[in-house]
């Protein structure tokens, strides 16, 4: 293993062990880079859908090479229906050449009804059949996400969390039960906005944005949107440097406040 190998950490109460940095295939990483990320950087948590063909190819190669049990695959369904959940699972499993998806979610849940009817039972059925290890939702509505996690026995929550959007700290992280669901954080750079100066403050670097997310002890995985191999290596180096120290965390929070005011026209956190 190289000196750039990421460690493993528990993904909440799921029993899964994930690298602290997870890789998404939405931003330009190709199949070769996905394989290298696993072998050279020890990234094992991948956020993937059939709409990410380059990442799918890389992961399929890893699975065919016998590495399936070392991977944590996360995917999901766009349609909040029982049929939508089961159909999306089948499409992802077929594309990847596997019989299970470790973390499977309903995307962008906005209301409780997204999980009512046959939707949550479909997630539970997949879990009971061993086709998934963990039921999950992604949502911007943090209090709703926490409520649904308890009501519908969800194993993982995927939440927006960064220096400009810190409401998850008080609305979710401080209120999680023990044992708690796993937490996957995304939009670390706030779609690049935290990488540009604001009001004479900042910016943060992309590695610092992931380090900010992982500085909170309740965040298990920070999803990475690296566009190139060099960016990914820099992000891994940052994560290996550990959480931001308190002075830099304070600077990051102040900068995040400035970015948030510039975006919303008011102070506060959504």
C-alpha cells in the first residue's frame, strides 16, 4: 500500500467500512482513474448510477477482478415509488455486474410522501433480500431527513454540508440516535463557490473543503467531485492531513458565512 492509502471507518451502524473520501463519477473521472483510485489511493466508497458510464466501466472491471467485497457501492432511485426503487436497483446492479448495491437511496426527498405507500417497503424488501446493505435517502430538508430516518428505519443519510451550509450540525448531527445512521456529506465546495474569495475572505482549497466536512465526527464519508487524477490525489493528500485545526476551522466558518450571505441576501443557514 502506498503512502496515499486512505484508512477505513465505520459507516454509522451499517457494518460497512468506507474510505473517508468517496468518489462520484459525475465530474470527469474515467474508468482508468476509478481503478487507480481503488488500487493506489485505497478509495473504496463510490457513488455511481448508470448515468455515469465511465465510472461504471471502472467499477465493473474491479468487480470482475474479484474486488467486490472490498467496495462500498452507493446508488439510488429517482422515482419515489416501489416500482421505481426496484427498477433502479435492477438497472444499477446490471450495469455494474453485481448482485448487491451496498447503499441504496431515494434521491432528493422533499416530503414525507416520497417514502410512503410502497416506496419504503421496497427499500426494506431489498435489504431483507440481501440486495442492499443500507437503505438511504438524500435530502436538503435536514429535519425531515432525521425524522424519516427514524420513522422508516433508514441506515444512511446523505446531506448537504459545507462551510456555508452548517445547519446539519444542529438539526441532524446533534440529534442522531445511538447507534446512529451513517452520514455521507456532499457539495463540499458548494458547487465551487467556496473556492473563490468573498468580501476579502477565503477562499478554501478543495482539499480543505473535504477536510472541513470530515472535521465533524458525525460525518463518515465526504463525497468528492474531482475532475482529474491530479485533483483527486490532492484531495486525498488533504484528507490524510486530518481535520482542520481550530484556527483554520474558524476562518472557514467566517468565510462560509460571507459566501452564504452573498448567495441568499440574508444571514442564516438553510
